[in-house]
C-alpha cells in the first residue's frame, strides 16, 4: 500500500511540473519582466515589454511593442535577435501597437492577439529591432 501511495505522489509531482512549463518553469513562479526602450536615427521612439508569470497551472505570457512618432502609414517589422516576430502598421499620427497574450487570458479585444505556443521567453540582453529603431531588453 505504501509503495502505491508513494508512486501516486511521484506521478502527481511529475504532472504538476510538466503542466507549468518544465524545468525553467519560470523559476520561483514569480513575475518575470524585461523591457527595451527603442530609438534610432529618426524622431521615432518606442518601447517593448515582455512578461510571464504562472497563473494557476498555466504560464501567462505578454509581449507588447509601442511606437510613437514614426512615419504615418508605414508597416514596420519587429525582429528579436534577427528573427521576425511580426509587423506593426503605424496610424496617421505615426503611432502603433503590437500585442500578444496567452489565449486563456484574452477577455477583451484590446488584450492583443493569441501568443504563438512556441513563443520564447525573452531574456535580458536580447536585441529588438522595430523598423529603424532598436533596443536591448533588460
């Protein structure tokens, strides 16, 4: 009986570990955030933020890019460490926003688009490029 109980406890621990994201399970289960300020050779500026945290047994991820004073109507690529992550279309005032969020936590159209399931955890030191602007997450 004791061996069966021990086996069930071990199985439960394994299931909980897998359900919150594995080994890097966002160590400590706390709130993780990085931010990059964007600037370049134009008047345009912006910022990008990445956040993740464990809510219940799910990792909630948020990724956002905000642009100001860009070229009105322009479509600009968002790249992180050289990999394309998306595009943002600037409005008539040269402003734009790009936002991803874990689908289970989208409860309003303004919350952003569903984040891809393979979206990485953005680490401090990674470089983001948005059009002609760039910044480093810290």
